[in-house]
């Protein structure tokens, strides 16, 4: 009975791991089933990592720490799959009482079968332990084929994953010069208005409609990408997505010279992506402890836009319209922000802060440490 139970458990574990691998790597759609090995793995590993991160104040140190989780969790998940297959095939061989060739001082215990399974999966070819009966050899061939197939799936999986990550980050980096750091809707409108290119907002929103569609497609298929952080701590896919939604909301309320129809299309696609991604993690809409934009800040926003030659439609109807649009996405964005520990962008920009493209660690060191004294500057000019 013990051998029979071990064989049944081995078969079940093999089936669970192979099906989980198929759903995670091959199946190009969101899996709604809650009981999954991959889901249990990420729930169990993210909780302690996020708990430690919350003890660190938001900033570069926390972001640097969390940046390791995405790639390391992927490697660890692949390791869990490989070890699970190894143990499961070992249990199956032991449960089937496969006759083995072992060294003279060897034993026929469970760990001998697990050792043989490891040699077969990783194609080590030691030849010290191998099956002698027909069924054991058949299982060895199946295990070797499964190992090769698993390796091929992993090799094909990683490039696709990192290509999706690169496509996502290119647009995020380009947004830095267009909407500031962190990106805000007000700054995006201001820079286009100052350049006399307000019609370019529609072109930008059209590009981000495609970006949001690609984000939804890639991140629903490969949810681990949500844990991959951007190059800078003040940039993220979530902050960029919310900035675009903020911009669409303002344009839909009414900004003179802006393309409202394109804003509607981009808003629909971006909100769809945000809600679907939040459902991956089971995050519910979360209300803010403090309004993300109060009535006083809305008045300041209108005043700032007016100073730059932009008019945001005013009145009770306009305020209700903006409030209803914000309710469609802000609670979902806040839920993801709380879960993934990614800060959301403000509505009003901080003009005292330079954009990422304007600064570097070398610039800060040179300005703070090796900035020449006035006399030295005069000497330079004299020579």
C-alpha cells in the first residue's frame, strides 16, 4: 500500500507541475483558477518580502530591494518545478518497485530512486544506477523526454518575457521628458502647450492606447512582469498608466485644443488593462486615506493650467464628471499600489525636482564636491 500510494502521489505531482508549467508559459491568457502551484508560490513568497519592504521608508533603498524579487522569484519558481518533477519521478519509480542496477555497496531505498531520477532529468549519465526492467526503462525515457521538453520551454520563455519587459520600459522612459518625474497629467499638458503642440497630446494618447493593450496582453499572460521594477525608483509601469488615465480624464472633462475622442479610446483601454491586472492578484478597489486630489488642489490645478494658456472646463457638472471618471480607476490603482508597493504619481507636479534625464550621480557629485571656487573659474577663463 505504501508503494502504491507513493506511485499515485508521484503521478499527481507530475500532472500538477506539467499543467502549471503549461498555464504559466504556454497558455496565452489569464488563468482564473485560484488553486494553482504558481499562485501559491507567489502568495507565499511575496508576503514576507513585502512585509520586510514595508519596514523600509519609500525611496531608492526600498525600490532597490524589491527590484530583485521579480527575477529571483522566476528563477526560484523554475527550480521548484524542476525539483518537484525530480522527486515525483523518484516516487513513481520507487512505487513501481523498479528493479535497479546499483553498486555492490548500494541500497534500493527511496533516495536511490530519487538520485536516479536526478541523473535522468539533468542528463548526467553517470551510469552507476539505472533500471533493469521494462517498465522502469519506459519511465526513464518518459522522464528524460519531460526534462528536455521542460528545458526547451524555459529557454523559449525567458526571451519572450524580457522582450515584453523591454517594450514596456521604452515608453516609460520616453514619458520622462514629456510628463516630468514622476509623470503627471498637468505637466504633460503644460509641456505640450508651451511648445505650441497641444494637438500632439492626441498622438501621444494614441501611442499609449497601443501601449496599454500590449501591457494587458503581456502582463495577463506573464503576471511575473508586474513585479519587475523600472530603472529608476520614481518611474514605474503603474505610475505611467495612472498618469495617462489622469490625462485622459482631464481631456474628457474638457481641455481646449485637446482631442477628446482619442482620450476616450485611450481611457477605455488603459482602464481595462488596470482592472484586469488587478484581478490577477485578487486586489480589491481600495479607497484613499486622503483624497488623491482635493477640491483645493483641483482649484490650484485649474489655476495652473490657465496660467499656461489652457482652460479646464469648470462648474459643478465638470467637477462631477471628473470625480466619476476618477472613481473608475483610482481605487483599482490604489489597490495595486498597496499590493505591489509602487507609489502613484501626484496630480500636481513638483517643479523643484528635476527630470531623470537632467540628473545623474556624477552630476550631483560634481556639483556638491568638486564645484570650482570663483577664483578657479576666473583662472580658467584667463587661460
